[in-house]
């Protein structure tokens, strides 16, 4: 099974800063990439999906995909303490509908 | 509406009990999933149902038995579980299987004593 790799963190950023979360994947044929946010004790919540190279913006979130480098990132602008959570990168691989990275724990300091 | 519901929210069961977890979605999704998540780990896929048929079983022990009575409902029957099966059990659904966005329910926190 192909892998999805993330830095587990914790990543600490001050309130109002840009948080940058990164993910690499090994399956070259992957076409779909997803970012989930998971608060402690809660279930994953889909916050972004991206299917083509380039940037996709939704409010304070921007997903960036570079298929040549097999790299996908999530930028959170104007980070708020409520953004403190674990962020999971995921992509289909082979017969597995979704392979998750181990998650990056983000802490936004007020 | 992207809501997936799960019941119960919490479940404590002994190793000799039989219990069931339930999941429901009314989004017209035709793929449904069961995941298991341990603390500080990502979700692990257990089962996939596509058009009410079991399409993926990730070598899950037979003490876990999935059932898909119709396109909106997914059950997970539990029998003779072990303490190491204690985890958050997540249900998810997507329009079709593979490459589609999956939406998760709130999960059932299971404790096996």
C-alpha cells in the first residue's frame, strides 16, 4: 500500500499568523486529496478537497497541490485558537478508498 | 446536508456481550465505511460497502460483523470483543466509493471491559 506522510508536529503558531501544513504521498496515480480537521475526542471533519494542480481557496484555507513533486499542503491564514486541532491529509491509493497520514497537531497560541 | 449519524455515542461492554453499532445517512450516498481509530492514530479502514454489497474487508477479525440492510443504514455487530478493541468507531459515507469525499459521523466510543 502506498503511503501518505505528514510531520506529526506539534506545530505552534501565534494567533493571526499563517499555519502551513505539509503532506507527501507515494502513489503517483493519486488524483484526489483531502484535508480533514479533527478536534480532540471528535470525528474527522472534511475541510478541503483538491483534485488538480495549483491552489484552491476556501475562506481562510488554501490547499496547494503539486503532482510532479507529489506534495499537497494546507495554509491557514489568520490562525485562530479555534484552529488548534489535528489535521489529517488523505488520498485514495490502489483499492483503498482513503489512506490517511498520521496527522499534524496544530496549536495556535493566543 | 452532510450529516452522518451514529448510535450509541458511548458503549461499554464486557467480553462476552453482543452489541451493535448503528450508522445512518440520508444524502443518497452509495458507499459506506467503518473505521477504527485508536488514540493519537489516524482512522484505520475496516469495511467498505458499495451499493449495499461488501466490497472491502481489511482482514478484520470475525468478532466484528458488518451489515448493510439498505442504502441508508450500516450496522456493525460486535461479539466476544477483547479489551484491545476499545477505540473510537467511525462510520463514513461518500457518493460513490474511491476518489470521492467521505463524510464522517460523530463516532461511537467503545470500551471493552
